[in-house]
C-alpha cells in the first residue's frame, strides 16, 4: 500500500526518543513513508505567527498524490487550530488530522505568544482538513474531559477519551502507540490506548455534535 505523507507537529523540537511521535516517525520511515517533523523557531518562546508561517511552508511543499495527514500534539494541536482559523489556501488542505491532547482553551502559558485565545472554528477546520478527530486522556490536567468535550462540540468533531492517558506523553506511557500507526494507515477509529490488553479498560467516545 502507499503510505500518505505524514506531518508530525509538536511544540518541542526534540520530544525525545520515548515520545510517541518519535516512535511513530521511526515506524513510518521503516515502512517507506515520507515523514516530516518541523523544527520551529525559538521553541522556548514560540511566536504564533512565526510558527504558522513555518507550518504552512511545510504544507506547501508536501506531496499530495498519496494523501497528506497531520498528527499534532499538545500546543502543536493549538497551532493547527490557529492555522485552520486563518487564511484559506486550498493547496494546503490535508486529508486527515488527529489533534492529540490539545490544552483546553482556558489553559494559559505566558510564553506562548499569540496562542491565546484558542480559536474554535469548525468551518475553518473543515477547510483545512477533510476529517479531524480529537483524542485526550481521561486525567489530563491540561485538558479535563469536560473541556475536551466542549471543544469537540464547538468544532463539530469526534472525541476519544483514553483511560488514564494523562497528557498522552511518555510520562503516561505514550511511547509506542500502535493505534496511531493504524490511524495513519487506515484512519481507524476510535483511537485505542497504548499497550491496550485483550480486555481493555472502557473508553469514552463522543460523537460529533454530541
């Protein structure tokens, strides 16, 4: 099968070898997929407009023939929401987007210049990508489930809540995350927890508009 072009967006230029995005990049590269992991300017004090320009530069040169998908984590997901709410360029549109553990709109970090307030623009999100999905941990202090459900409703997207997933980072065991690889390959949903056993813990799913 032909793997899509995969753009991995994160606030940290080097999330470390134990992060699921690093694991995913390695898995995809071994399968011959084209993986792009942007390094944004001044990660210790990011400026939204600078990062948006750089994100769009990567999208502008991304091949479209095999499809394009985006997986954005944490403030990288917030960056995507700003991109979607901004100027529309049909040439930058992607097929699928997975927003992983975006901080809640009320979560504030002073060093994230221009990232507040977080835009929740459903029409822009549909212009930016053919299908968008949101996934959070049930106990993420940066985005409680009630906030995540509110974001999903406002954006008109489906939401998966993974039990005990925290911020869906190495501290919570997201590391190897086979469900993310399956999603890249097939768009498989719902997203499953890392290391899920044959008898998984119950997962919550929120349908669009629910």
